C-alpha cells in the first residue's frame, strides 16, 4: 500500500488523522478480519505493522490486513498453535500456558490493542521492558492507558476486545457493526487526537 504499515502512518500522520478517518481505518481492518474468520482463518499476528494503509484520498483512507505468515486454519472451533506474534498484541491465553487450544478470539484481543494504537498514535507499552509486559499480560494486570478524552463507545469496544476471558470478547462481525454505527452517528465528541 502507498503509505505502508498503519504503524508507520500513525507515526508520521497521527495528528492529521481525524476521528472519521480513524473510524474508517478501524472499520476496514475489522471487515478484513471478519472475512478471514468467516473463512476459518486465524491471523495470530494482528498488529499495526501488519495492517497496510493508503491515505492518498483525503476523504477515504484504505486499510488492508496483511502478513498472514503465522495464520492457521481452524479445525472445528479450536486450533492448536505455539506462541506467535509480538508480545504487546498477544492475548493472555497464548502466554499463560493454561491451554494449548485457542480460538479466533486471540485476534480480537490484538485488535483491541490496535484500536488503542489508532486512538493514541503510540506504540503499546513502549516504556516497559519485556519481562514487565510478559508478566502483566499473563497476570491480566496490564492494558494500555486509555486517555480521558477517549469517546466512551470507542473505549467500551476497545476494553471488550481486550477482555481477559476470550468468550467475553466480541466477534469481528459485532466489532464491524459497532464501528459502522459509530461512524454513522458522527458524534461531535472527539475520542482522542
């Protein structure tokens, strides 16, 4: 894509991406993940570095899901996998060793972290060392700090995505519908930058 990864685009353009553009980027990513999950594919490495954007149209940015190298095809409802992906985006169930079976909800957790990145333009846990991040995720005591200026709907969705229990996390169909509703409402209240 023209502007490369979402991570790079956020780093370079964070201040110029308004609420509407951020919602469109999040919706595009959610639609892409919804498609993958409907095809029984779990990404396992969803993060801003693996979302590719084109910001050339000032009215309509485009975001596509990429880097499916760690993806797995689901067998029935659960899949078996090793620890994959980058630590800040990894769901607790991938790290805590309580089960070798995980669901597509690991991608939903990662998407919650991506929503935080879209909101803040920052890298999650940038000031923490590896051990603190690992321990915090495994013990379910670590989530990125949500700015006070965050729109309540965005915050609610983000926090539901990174819920401790996988069954409490929404599906990408639900996520896409909520983002679409937020975009349609065009609320005046900004949710961040």
